[in-house]
C-alpha cells in the first residue's frame, strides 16, 4: 500500500499569506524550518542541519492559520507531499514539492496555547466576527522566557 504522509515539527519562517481563489476558497501558505541535531560519533561534536519546506492549507484551516500563527511560531504540521509543475511567462519549466496540510497545531514543548473553538458554518457562510483576544498571560506564566528556546 502506497502512503504519502508526513509530520513535521518546526519554526514558521514567514508570516502566513492568506489568499482567496476565484471560487472564494481560502488558501494559506507559509514557510517551515525543521532543525535536526545529532552527535558525530567520531568527533563527539554536535552537528546540525536545517530543512526548509513550503506548507499550504485550504478552507477554514487556512483562515484559522492566518489568524493564529506568525513568523517564529513553533508548529506541528501533518499532511502529504505534493508536487506542482508550471511554466513561467518566459517558457521556463518550474517545479516545487509542498506539504499540503491536513492538520496544523502549536507545539507545546516550550510554550502554552489557548484554543478557541470556531462555530461550524455551512458552505458559503461568512465567518462570524471574533471577540477581542484575551490579554496575554503574565510574564511569569509558562516557561518564563521572552522567546522559545530553539
């Protein structure tokens, strides 16, 4: 059985960009950096590599992602790899492999999150206006640092 699933944990490299296609469907994309660290057994030195991925999500999740995450956020992305090809105006052929997200959530390894459930809505219904966001927790809440330690 062929399976194409991927789960990534990393840091958002650029603020999510929300767009709407001609049919009115929401589309959101952002960059994700995934760091890997290991100890070289010969030198006993720590080595590190970073991989960069483009993440795409659709519909309600696209709108939720645009409202919820920003550059620097640590997130968990579950989805599938998909390749797209196109030709530029100059006739050059281009190709990209993206992660099409099925689920996106905050990583709670070094942070806390507060989840607000959205009301269900039918196709074509406008998103209800959101209440003002709750004030941030006091600075002594959570892990007590200004930034995530990554």
